[in-house]
């Protein structure tokens, strides 16, 4: 059995090896990087990223990052490109080709074809004097001295360097586009951030089961309404306007003070001027109100007209937090 210390030492060595390789990329950021960012930013077309093997997997991740941050991108597998998928590349597109060696057979076949189309070609490679490095219009150097692999074979440091170079491009383009958190949410409407920035109270409100009583409703009816609608609260409404709310806490406090509920009505125990929110407000704003006042429900109203109740549990189910 391998000793615990050996496993820990191996993991630490790998992380340090990769972090050192990444740190050295700083010295390779030059005018070619600047020109690459400017060309991608100003292109009327899309960014097409291609590669083979592990570099193809890195290309797919970079494409995903760019698409989600405002730069329309496509992945083109180098081997599939020479069998028909080159039709994906259109005039005006910019092409990035990723290859550690820059000399793989597929790259040597693909590059001349791309050059024939007249598209700008950018290389991300660890070998600037390779076939790819010499043929590309601009070269982003991702040279690493060795892999973290003990046999110096499995792509580790080299693919991490490629990935980081792609991230550097994406972040620069985000800043040039003034890409905001709100913009990011538009491309991630189903994620937690998207919901936090886009989901409105009215979008998740169940208006078919809204608890409501009148000011003259008996306490028995109030209790039944709260129990039936299972939101722990009911609105007290008069002439379509909210005049107060009654929570299950109000009921408990009333029972502690009163020996009999005979003759009591909703208006006798309701809380006036309840905290309210509009259906057009963000759910994240509703959550902030609930936290600020240490409550679990909010009445939803539009210009005083009662619409429903939003509960903390419903917000949590949406994954806003």
C-alpha cells in the first residue's frame, strides 16, 4: 500500500509544477496577444477554435467560456474539419488553432486550408517555430519546460497553460465589451446567478392559492384560511386593498392573551402596514427584505391591490441563495 505521505507529496508536486508553468506565461504576453484580442473584438464574424486530442478538449472549454461572456464562438474538431466541417468557417471569422507541438499531421493538413480561405489564423502553441507557429498570423506562446506527468508524456502543464491563455483572452474581451454581471445572467438564465438577476416575484407567484380574509372574518375562519393555504399567513383585504395581515404567530400570541375567541374578528388581531413587495421586483430583493426583517413571508401587491404571498421556502427552492 502506498504511504499517505507519498500520495500527498505527489499531489503537491503536481500542483506546484502546474502553477509554476502558468506563472511563466506572464512573460509570453506580448504584442501578438494584444493584436489577437483586438482582431477578435473587431471581427464581424465569429471566433472558431480548433484542435486535436487533449487540445480539442481545451478548445471546447474555451469556446464555452467565450460564449457565456459575450464572444460568439464555435468549436471545430481538426480531424472533422478536413472531412467536411470546414463549412463552419465563414468569411470574417477568426480562427484559433490549439496545438502543443504545432506539428501534428491533422494540423499540417488543416492550416493551409484555413489560410486559403483568408481568415485570420491565431496559434496557441508551445512551439513557436513549429509549422503552425510559422503559418499563423499571430502566435500565443504556451511553452512549458515539462509536463507534471512523471514520464513527461501526459498533457498536464501544457493543457493547463492552454486553458489559462484562453481565460486571459476571455477576460480581456469581457472588459473591452464592458460585460456586466447582468449580461452574464442573460446567458445563464437557469443558473443561480441568472435567477438572482432576472427572476421577478411575479414569475414564481402562485396566485391560485392566495390566502385572504375580510376584516370581519371570524378568528375561526382566519385559522382555517391560514391552515388551508399553508403559507403561515393570510392577507386581510377590504375593497381589493390590503389593510393588514395575520400570521400564525399572531394567532398564537392572541391565544396566550385571550381565554375566548368568541366575537373576535380579523381586524382585531391583524398587523397593519405589512411589509409588501411588487410583482415586478426581483426575487433577490424579496429575499433581502425577508432577511432584513427576519420574516418568512411577504405580501405581494400592485398599487395596494392584493396579488399573493411569496414565502422564503419558495425562494430557497429556486436556488437563489
